[in-house]
C-alpha cells in the first residue's frame, strides 16, 4: 500500500499551538507542548519554542536574566541563576517520575531554609515561580503537590527536625526527603554539602 503522508504539506508550529490551546486541561495540552519543545531543540531554536509553549500554557517563562524577585539576590543573575533553573527542572523530572518521595512542598521548605527563596512567599506564588522555570509546566501542579503544612513554622528549619523515627516518624521522613533535595541545590549553595547534615 502506498503511503500518502509525504504528499501532505508540513504542519506549521502555529497550527499545532492553536490545536493545543483548544484542549481543556494541562494534561491534554502536554503532548503538543512536548512536541513543540522537541522540535525547537531539533532545530536549535529553543527560544522560539519557548514562545510557542508560553502561548499554549499562558505562563511567562523565567530565564537567567529575568528571575523572580522572591529569590535571594545571589540566585537572580548569571551562572547561579542558570544553575538554579537547571536544578529546578531536574527536581521536576524526579518528582514526575516518582522515583523518590519528593514533593514540591518539600522543595519549598528546602529553598526557604537554604536562603534561596524568601520565607514570606505563599504556595500560590511558589507555584507561579516554579512553573515559570519549567516550560510547559501547568499552573497549580506545584501548589497541589505535597502538604504545605511543613511551611507553617517558617522559623523552624528542616535542619532542626528530628532524625529519630521513634520520636516522630513523619518529621524524620520529611527531614530525610529535604536532605535529599538539598543535595540537588549543593552546587549553588555557599557552604559545602557536608554541612547540610
């Protein structure tokens, strides 16, 4: 049987983005977003791909030159800003894969305690900040991932939580998860990783 697909004209990215915008949920839009991102990378036109993805998701994307004001100054420019974006994307991959027990609530706790993110930031704003660093990340996916009650005592760092599960199994588990996540941030922190424990 003769294939006819070569006779069809190429599908423009604008058409794919338009179809994606008709979908009602982030999950339905995701395959289109992924396709556009992959095509942009293939064509070495990542910035143009990001613009198309932004048009679909409605989220303004952050780059190393335009970081959110809720981050400590050290992480708002240059190499550390770029590294932070890459770390956040790596953490997103781990959370999405479910290979670890990490949640975005744990990530927020670590970012506050390690002086990456100001403690006054609320989960809704944290959601916006994280989604702006991950092309195609749907709104509310961060805010709804994890128990943000661990943020209810901003003056009590995860460093002070118990490691003894007999005293508090939940707190000990949360501390272990936060320590795992802190290792991801180690390359941009001012002190060596061994001091995190």
